[in-house]
C-alpha cells in the first residue's frame, strides 16, 4: 500500500514538473477537459468520500452472486449493480482527485459500517457463507437496505451539495437504486 502511495505521489510530481515545462500557461478551460466541475463544497466532498466505500461494498456483495446465487434474475441484477457502480466509483474518484480531496482506500468498506445501509462484518460473513436460495434471499434483503442507505446519502447531496456533477450523479443514483429496490422487492415476493 505504501509503495502505491509513493508511486502515485511520484506520478503527480512528474506531471506537475512536465506541466511547468510547457510554454503556454494552463487556461481555465483546461479544467473541464477532465470532466469535473471544480466548484464544490463540503457536502459534495462528503458525498463522494462516503459513497465510494458504500459502492465498493455493493460491488463486493454483487460479485458473490456469480457463484452463490440460485436464481438467474438475482445473478443478472447483481451483474447490473456491479456494472453500474464500478464506473460511478471511478467518477467519484476523479471528482475527489480534481478537488484535491483524499480518495478513500479500497479496503475501507467494513470500517464504514456505520453509514446508512452498510453491512457490518458479521452480515458480510453470513452472506459469504450462504448459497442457493438462502443467498438469494439474504442478498436481496441486504441490498434493499444498502440501496435505501445510498438513496438517503444521495438525497443529502441534493439538499446540501453545490457541485453540478455530484448533484447529477446523486440524481442518477436515486433513480437507478429506487428502481432496483422495487425490482428486488418483486423478486423477494415472487
């Protein structure tokens, strides 16, 4: 982990030095080229900082379904969750980097179990130990709670955040995860 941090720091230093060697100064138009609006506030930073480990846990839970789920619809839902949330993690990482804010380490989801909808170590261990229809029920029940927590976090961003990109992401999270909550409830009933 330390060598990754040092390597990342050396990359940043090299990029800064290369930038200093150019003959034309950077223009304000250069910032949007990376796709991140620089205007942000504390709520935007908190949203991205907290949602990254939240999404990482959802991805970890979803990856379990490939080998443990019985129902093809549960496997398909889990794959879709992973496909949606992976790019969102990358987007939030880019936002935090552009804002000069620290990016949460990939090993933090369990340490953040106090966040809305986050599973604790025992719940995750139970999910890892389950298979077949038992896994399906546990996964759907846990993911409903997990998505409900993400919706709450995204609603907080809409109420308090100022960054347009973070607010658009929050709206997308709310729309996608509310639809998936309805789908998961249907799978539990059916």
